[in-house]
């Protein structure tokens, strides 16, 4: 083989390697999109900047908000529940409208509530309001996000002699009990990864 042919072959090999590397790099985002298309939800990580921003603004633990988002929608932007709750934080339209009004925003449309920025902002604000209402009783705050604060207040009054965890275990709907346990478990997992903020029970 002549020197010219060897040089040409080496150049061809380099081009092939470079082309293969570029093709592989292009498949990374495509693989992420394919994972979503195949039903593997993205979780809360893609929305961490919005979660951190609005949790800082409204003084909410970001791991709690991330856990709620994951249990509510698994990170699916266009998630819709059987009861009509919408988006990442699964907001009911009347609740979202009330929260938006408090912020001086226009009433959000159905499509507006599929916007991650707005949905997370309103969901985190709602968590802040529930936490202000129920204080350090985390189980009540989480249960109220799922079943509504009026019901949780009624449960609390009915068994004022019990802890929040005991009230939820004794009086809450089975779905709400399961929801509280899932959110607390996911919150602990996120906190264990070194995220900021207090851990459940800490």
C-alpha cells in the first residue's frame, strides 16, 4: 500500500469515527424524548430551576414541592386527572384562578395551566398557604393538597387529641393516606440526595 493510500484510508477512518460520535451525541436528546414517548415520565428534575425559584420566593421546601409534583403528575406537563386537575402540580381550575387573583394575574385558561412556569408557581404558592395554615404538621399540609384544607381541618378538630400522622391514619380517605405516605417517602429520598431544606420529621 502506498503512502498516499495509507493517508487516504486513515483520513477516511477519522471521518467515520467523528461521524459516529456526532450521531451518538444526537441520539442522547432523542433518547430522552423517546423515553417520554414510551411512557417513562421525566420526574421533577427537568423543572428544578422553576421549583427552586418559586420555593425561594414563597418559603417552601423545594424537596417537598418536587415530591408533590412527582406524585401528582410524574413530571408530565399535560397531565389531567379524572377530577379535572391540570398540569405538573395538578391544580383545579377554581383553585388556580383564586391563587392567580392573589398574585394580581389574569385568570389562567386551561392551556395556561399546562405552562410549567405558571403551574409550578401556583402550586408552590398553594403549598405555602397550606403550610401557613397547618404549621409544622406536615401530614396535614400534604393531605390538604390532596383532599382540600376544609376536610383536613374537620379531621383535625374531630381528633384533636391525636398527632397529625395519627389523624390521617385514622380518618383520612384511603387514597389520601396513601398519597401522604408517597409524598413523604419521595421527599425523604430527594433530601437524602443532598437537596436543600429540612427533611420530613427533621
